[in-house]
C-alpha cells in the first residue's frame, strides 16, 4: 500500500487537464503536470510543470526516474488524453508500483479503445450501434452492402494526421468513397478504417453518459446533450453542452461499463437516430473530456470522485442535480453562426440557450489567465501545428503517385526521449 497521496500528477491534456487541476487544487491538493499543450501551463492551480522533450523509446523508465527524482511516489496519476490513457494502460503494473492509478489496465480498455471491438461488444449486449463495415482491402468495397451517405473513421487514434484529426470523413457516393478510402489508407492503413452509416442530425442529436465507475458501479454520473459542436457536421470539439435527463442513454452506458467491470472515468457517446428514435453508440472516451467541467457545476465533480476512488476514500454516489450548461465561447460563436446561416438557429434562440448557469471551457474567476490566452493560443497552434499537418496531407493527395505519405510525427507526450522540468513555480517560461 502507498502512503496517503501527497499530490496529483497529470500526464498530457488541455481543457480536461485544466478541469482536473482546478478541481483538485480547490480541495488543497497540490497538482503537477507533464504538458504537451500549453493551455494548462497558465493555470495558477498548477504547482510544478514538466515538458516532454524529443521523441523515441524510453518513456516508461524516464517517467519512473522523474517520480524518483521529484519525490512523486504515491502520487495519483491522471491521463489527459487518449495517447496517455493507452500508455498508462499498457504499462499498468510498472506504473502502479510507483503511482496511484486512475486508468484501468489495457485488458479492460481494449474493447473500448478500438471502435471495431467496441461496437461488437455493445451489439452483443443488445446496445444499439450504427451499421458499420471493416473492409480488409479496397476490392472488398464492391462486395459490401454499403448505404450512402456514410462516414469513414479511424478504428484507433494513435497518430495525428488529417484523417485522425478530422474525426470522420463523409462519402456521399462510390466515387467519393474510393477517393476518401485511398487517402485514409495512405495515412493509417486499410486495416484501421471503419465505414459507418451516417446518422442524420448534428450536435443537437448527440448525447453522452459521463461517469466514474468502481468495478462497474457508478459513483458519479450525469447525462448531457451536445447542443452545438465545431466543426458543425463532425465536431472535433463540443462548443455548447447542457445537462439533460435521458434514461435510455444512461441505461445503455451503465450496461456497457458494468459488462466490463470497468473502474475509472468514461464518457460514452450516443446519437439519436431520427429514423427509428434509437440512441446508437458512437464512441467511448476512457479519459477526461473537454466539457468535464460541466460536472462540478451540476453537482458531480468527476476529478474529485476519481481522486477519492484512487485513494480508497469513501464517496457517496453523485448524480446531476442542476440544469446547467458548458460553453466554449470563441468556438461557439463560429458554430452558432454556421447554424444561423443554415437556417437551423436564430439569434434569439442562441441567446436563450445561454440564459442559464454557465461554466466555461477555459475561463474561471479564480483562474482567469487560461481563458484570456485561449483564443490567441488557439490561433497560434492552428498556424504552427494543424495547418502544416493538413497541408502535408493535401500535398500527398496531389502527389498520389508517391507511395509514401507525408505524415508529421505525432505530437504526443507518450513518445519522449527526455523529460525536463519546465518551471518550479509560476507560468511556463
């Protein structure tokens, strides 16, 4: 057994890492972070900041060495993103010898991490899923009973490129499918592509069951609706999320996680199909999500529940008790403008949606700096990181004769060659 945990340690992440840091620091818990995104580094609630420097193997021994050198034994380790979740899960035993973990081992996660396994497992439980196909080669597209329009999705997200960043690519006919399929195959390989029916509707039809579980039993939970998202059709991120009461979504989410005896945090995403009224499973995030700050505003503090679970502290079951919403202000302006241009939203309806208690993606009264720098930071990252990725993939599409795709190395905190302390206190330099 570890001694009582003196602090929390966050591995990667952006808005979700900010939610964790604020929740725990407000309880008097010291929070350190290894950051691959600059946003949480500006939080006054972060005690010590570290940066990944370089790439290559050796991540695990260097993280263990950091824990030894900085006195982090017994610290509660939080994953900020998908890559970090997988890294912790695949090295569970070694990390559990030093840290208190909030991530389950890989054998408990793999049915959620891979969309193919997730849909198969959910369907066996009687949970509704979209029609989906997993072709083994291009020629198999001629034999599958495909229905257009459909979307192409990566089965797993282990690298960053135009396909994995887009979340989904739409195909309205065979010609567009073949073009998209070739592009996706060049980026992630044929075996990592899932074809899925396109369920009509936008963000307003997407629902989530958010929960912290202890061996399949919910200890903190709520259901929410993604009212708006950006981009509008296939949202890379939510821009406006509201708490809702949706028993079918909660029931399906509980059954899925209970079947896996799941311990940890999860967001289970569904979309209501207007053609049959069923809520169909889209995805499962086994880590903190962007709008997780909505939980505390609704009376369900997810990082706190996860902390107590990792430390063995008793925690009464918590469910949403307040009608509140979460807003990513800068992106919601863009998303709302798109909806207005489509005639699906009026300015008055947009203003009414904001007339309720709100919590924000980055801004907080006791921690204002992340909210103030978020917009210029997002613009800077778009220019220096995402646009070069998209440009590289577009160039590859134009140069189809070249068999080697131009794919930038992933910007992930799970493949460093060295760790270094960024600052001991204050903002990152």
